[in-house]
């Protein structure tokens, strides 16, 4: 993944994560919106984990590539 794309994906993911956390404390736990918000938090957490994993993999690959040179 291009570092610029990784940074944009991480920033968008963090923005959505913060926006999903804010109403979590406002809506009642018995409503459908609460469960939708929890599902959104799970999906965005998985998305952020994949982005972080991919960026770290690319950094490691570049480090090994530079070490060989």
C-alpha cells in the first residue's frame, strides 16, 4: 500500500471511530441504534487493524530491502 493511501485510510478510520464512539454514550442500550453503533465499531476496528498491519508489513519490507543494499 502506498504510504499516502495508508495515511488517508488511517485518518478516515480514526475519524469514523471517534464519530461512532460519541453517540455510544448518548443512546440507550436497548435501542436498535446502539447495536448498529456496536457493529460499526467492530467493523472500523477490523479495518484499522488491517490498515496498520499492511503499513507495518510494507515498512518492514522496505527496511529489509534497504538493509540488503
